[in-house]
């Protein structure tokens, strides 16, 4: 849908995360054209006004890592209470049975859940490709376009299966040529460039223990040639470190650098088990880190050294990760988890609600290589999240911005993407939510029953 040419003033929010826009923002043609100071009116003539006096205004939240298909295997009994490797091997046999229709429903449900939490840019790392899922990314692009959400989609891959000492079953492993050819096709078909891009494609071999060295190297070459970003899991668990040392004779970050990935083109999911020297190298390279607090806690993987990474020069963003290791796709709730976990690792004075909001907006945008989203400055995209504080959990809160995290905001009242309302009164626009939930639940039951 083309952004309206009408000029809209989001007027006088109850509170705003950017003090420079305390009087609201003016929207035209899908962009912010003016940030209005507190107590003043716009200098830009406006056609329409939205009274935001009951809302807390944030830039649209930006998610940096997810696995949409995993919404179909939440709280799956055989995988409960396990660490990463046994958790993966338990679930791979289920995921190998995924169909295209099931993926479409999982992707829609995940995107809608993210939207409802205030997220305007979704990211997904899809790496399960069986014979029934050859067009998985095409399906996700179509879904994102229909919902009007901004999407950073990554063409994941696995090329080393159980027959060659890897974790995934052979049924979801592809050869390197197939993966690279399909990656090039997707870039040509869907990757948009420049400010306001709604769909971007990145290359994302799953992890060091599921792809070959050649695929890592060729993916880096293709990304350089086609000027797209790179994404993978790295340093998530101590087991991964031991695996890399045993198989490659080096630590995960050394392997990443040896394959041409240590650069500002790359952002990494988790990034927990880095030592001081490695953090310094990551910072010098400008490599981004997608912090996944809930997933890290559910799987007992460890705590990301967010403050050291950010101080070293790494963009640090926030991510819900897969819904089978987090069991929700709610980025507002993830902000609270990041705040609490950060305070547990550091201290209340060192990790504030403002820090976490920065990670979930500007930091996440930087991980995706973007400066046109994640803020409320004139010229940036009109991606906004507006929250009401009218639930019992917020009663008595004095600081509205802090209350979003400390009291546990979980649903935005209004969400705008590219100047268009995509959530109003807490419900996704143009989506029959009850019908979607019913279809998604049926798909999950069928998938579980297929194993």
C-alpha cells in the first residue's frame, strides 16, 4: 500500500522515548518530516491530527533474529528441559516434516505477534529446506507484503547432516551449489535497497556445526559481490566452542574470521561466549550482535556481554529468537527480559530502561545495516509504536517510559509502519486473528502428529 500524502501529526504523547519529539511527530509520505518540541505546534501544515495524550510513543521496535516456523513447536514436551544440542536433535525430526502451508501460517502468526508487541521490522532466519519447502522465503515475502510489515529475511542453510557428523537429518540438508544459486535468485527477486526498503535479503548459513567451510566462504563472497548482509548463530554455548575446537582446531570467532565473515556486513545471533580479546576484535570489525535474553535463559546458554560488546564498537540489538526456545514472539516482553538479565549480570545503574529501548530500536536497526529506522528524527521512516498504560499492571506508575519495561508492557495499542496503521486498538489491521489462531493451532497439531 502506498503511504498517504496526507500530513498527520501524532500530537502530544503522554510520554516519548525521544525528548526532542515530546510534542509528537509529523508524518508525510511514509516518513517523519518534523519532530515537535514539548508544548509547541508543528511548523509543517497538517491535514490530520491523532491525539496521543493517552499513549507512550516509541520508534517502532526492530527484531534482529527469529525462526518463524518454530511457533508450531512451542512448549513441545519431548524437547523440554534440554540444552541446545539435545534440544535441536529432538526437534529436527519434527521440523523436517514442515510443509509450505504450515510455514506460511507460522510466518503469519509470528509476524502478527511481533506487530502487536510494537515491532515494525521483523527478521527471520529460516534454514530448514526439505523437498516440501523449496519456496520458503518466497512464502515469507508474500506474507510480509500482505501484512505491510518491514521484513529482513535471511536465506538460511544447512549443508552438513548427520551422515557427515552434523546435527540435522539428511532430509533438510542441501548441497552448496543449490544453496548459493537459490540465495542469488532471492537477492535478485526481492532485495530492496536504499531508504524505506520494505524487504531485504541476507545470507545466513545456520551455524558452524551445520554447514561446510566452503559454504561459509562462498556465502561471504556472494554477499560482498551482491552487497547484502550476512547472519549466523555464533558463540551461543560452551558446547559450540568445544565442537569448533575439536573439528576446526580453533574457537568459533577464529573460524568466522578465517571464512571471511568478521566484518561490519555481519550480525550474529547470541554472541555469548566471547573472551575480552574477541570482543575487541568484534568491535573493531563493527560486527553486530543480536541479543536473545529469553532464549539464552530457557536453554541455559549463558549471558551475553552486552555492555562490553557495545563499548567495543559492536551494534547491539534485541531479538526474540525462535518460538521453540523462547516460546513467544513478543519484542516488548523481550525488552523487560533484557533489562532484568542485564541488571543481574551488571547492576541496576549500568543497564537502564533507556539502554534497552536503544537496543530494541537504534541498535537493532544498526545490526540490520539501517539508519532510516529505529528513531524519531526527521527523515526517518514513519515506523511507530504507541502503548497505553490502562491495564492494572501499570496503575500507580509515575514514569511512563520506565513503566513499559518495569511493569511489563506486552501489547501496543497502535503500530504504524511506513506511515500506515498496521495495529489499531491492539488488533492487527486486516487480519482475522481468531481464524488465524485456529488455523495455526491445527497446523501445529498436524505437524506434531506427523512424527
